[in-house]
C-alpha cells in the first residue's frame, strides 16, 4: 500500500518518523488522537535493547559506555550490531525455540535421570549466532541423519526427534505409538502453526485436516528405530544405550 502521510505534522512527529513503518503507525495514532512517546533516555534505551537481544540486564559500565546512544542513528546501529555479534544473542533467541521443541536434560516423565542433550542446545545457539537459513535449520532437525554423509552437527541436529517424553515402564509398542504421535503434534505446532493432534482420532472439525492426513504425517517418523521403554538402573542412572539411535550424543 501507499505510505500514508500525516498532514501538517508537528516538529516532534516529523522527527519521530525514521522509516515507512513509522509512517503507518503515526497515521493510525493520529487518527486515534494519540501522540508518539518521547524517545527514551540513553540509560533506558540501552537497558531495553540489551534485555531484548541478550535477555540480560547490562552492567553499569556498559550503560555508561553508551551514554550518548540516542544522539544519532549511527551510534544506535553500532550498539545493535555489537549486541547481535555477541554469543549471548544466540542464547536469547534459543530460549523460545527450546521451549517449543520440549528440550530437557532429563530422560523421562518422572525422576531426575539426566541425559546428555546439551549438544543439541549448543547447535541451536550456534544456528542463531551464525544466522543459519531457516530451511536448512528445518532440514537438519527433522532429517539431518538422512542427509548424504551427514556431519556430526547434522546428526546432533536430528536429535530433535528424541526430544519427547520417554517412559520408563509400560508396553514398548504402546510407547512407540505415543512417541510417534508426539512427533506429529510437535511438527504441526512448531512448523505448521496448526493443531494436528485433533486429527489423531477423527477428521478435524475446524482445521482442514483429515485423520488420513495425520497418519500420512506420522509415516515420516515411523521408521525411527526405538525400543519404546527406557531402562533405568537401580542406582537411578540410566543404563547404557541398547540401540544405535540412543547413542547420538
């Protein structure tokens, strides 16, 4: 759409517009009888920006070093670039992703049986810090182990498929089916923004997913070699892996 223009903007409104997106915001605010907030003071600006990009409060020295950050766009951009170049940026961006994929350093639905999944966490952090393309990020997680001559990093990325609740007791075949449906449900939630899990038992009543399509998605994961029930030793530590797909890490 055409960029809107505010007729007879005040000097403050004219200074506030720095890009076309601001023009759309200003036009709507003017229509609603609102005024843009004044620019934050340097201390507040540095704190907000650091919290947003690092998830951490800056030190007093960092705040003082950028005491004039609001004086020019160039200095502000320099601060943005510096924060993006920090490894903390990848850690901040990885947090919501690790929540979505149900990352955990514990092995099951109960008990504190630790597992070594931190290489996957580090893979996600590196992906954000290196600005890995999202299509490559997707392929490596869903099927990194199926790539021709996969690298160690791609095998680690495919550990995404193991980020599910693993049970310690029960029937192995039943557990494998639960793992399968959890993978399909996560695929729908994370990559398709859709509630596929409703179609596990019937055609979806609201979204256009059939039960047949649900199990067509499940077929992508049905060849994963799983033992179903995870064995836990008497001491509380997990036993050694009993099949190759448990030994990625």
